[in-house]
């Protein structure tokens, strides 16, 4: 219901979910990026990602950061997100490297949904294990189940 209210459109369909786990003493660098730049194969723009922390998100365990007002920048080109597994250490000072000896894990759950009535713009494969959808076709069916139907809408 909350996702439906935020999208303010029709029904809500499931895109995918996943768990992130930044393990103790291991990690990698993820550069600044806009999540939606990785979902530009569909139209119109009516996706939502819910990031749910399963552990406290602290600087010490690599919490997520946002750039204030960056939502007003418009769409940026998508960067390569990751670097070498230990590449992040090159960006740390001696004190930060010492703190790696006592880090805490950061586990999060991410749910990606989109509004019913979203169409595919290109013939690219969306996700591994999902059948290809032809360009111009609605994203629906068993791979994109309806989680919240429009008939419940009060908008």
C-alpha cells in the first residue's frame, strides 16, 4: 500500500528483490550513481526501490550516502559501479585502515517494484533467468506479478 501511494498510479508489479551484505573486513568501492540509470530500458519512469536496513547503517559499516539536491541534476550517464575488492583501501587514511580491524556488517534488503502499465523500450534482457520481452510490450505476467492491484486505489 505504501509503495502504491508513492507511485500514485495504477497497480504495483514486482521487478526484483535482493540482499546486500557488506561482510566484516571485506568490501568494495561503489561509486556515486543514480539507481534509475540502470533501469532505463522501460517507459515511463515509474519505478521505486525500497532500501531496508537489517543492521544499523553507520559510517563504520559503509552506510549509504546521498548527495543533497542531486535529484534535481537530471539523468546522468551510468558509471561502472565497482572496483577491485580491496580497491577501496587506497581511499582510506591510516586511522580508517586501523578501524577495519573492528568493523560491523551491513545487511540490507532491497525491493524493486514498478507501476502496472510500464512498457519495455528495448529488446535487451532485463534480468538473468527472465524471458525476453519484445520492445513495446507491457511488462507483466509470471515474472512481474501484480503485488497491489489498482482496484484498491483511492486516488
